[in-house]
């Protein structure tokens, strides 16, 4: 999937869209990539002289790729919102110019709850991993979401 296809599934838009491309596999896992722009808003001032991607942004990069595992029919009338982050570990950093490769698999799907295990790597080196939980919220309950 390219960005245009991804945007038909998730509501994020620039500068908050953190997935460049994604592939869904028959075994039930998804792999997504995002290249950190040199001028990314989230590294400006974090930290001067050492522009490291914040851990919370790494979690969001994993989340956006992970949501693509949720069956399309469930996302037609719902938006996946964070319900929790468990056992998140930050092992290595990501920087502008790096391509973050996310791999996620569905652990539990009992609507409205969705549980996913996800990892984020740069150049094959683990940066972040954790269990992400999402709650499917009806779009009618979210002002402005279409």
C-alpha cells in the first residue's frame, strides 16, 4: 500500500501521517515503513544537536502501521484509538533520515478491543517494541472524523 491507499484506511494526514508504505501478509502480520524527514516537527528542539525521535513518536509510528491489521469492515464506521501500551521497551534511537521498519501481528481481536504486538527497527536493529491496545470508537462519536 502507498500513502494514498493508507489514507483510505486511517484518518491521519500530514504532518501526523507516519506511514509511507505498508504490506499486509496472508499470515496475519503487517510490515510498514516510514522515513523520518530531516525537518520532522517532532525532532525540532528534541534535542538541539542530537535530533532523536521521541519514544512516544516511535509508539505512534508502530500504532499507525499496526492499525492496518484491523479488518477494513471494522474501520469503515470506527476509528482505532489507543487503549493502552504494555511492555514497551526502547532499545535504540531513530534519527532524521532513518527508515523505521515496523512489523506487527494481531494478538487479540474482540471488538471493540484490538491487541497487537509490534516492533520498530532501523537497519535491522531493534529500536522499540511493545504490545499496543486499541479501542474501536464509532466515528459518529468523534467530532470531525469522517
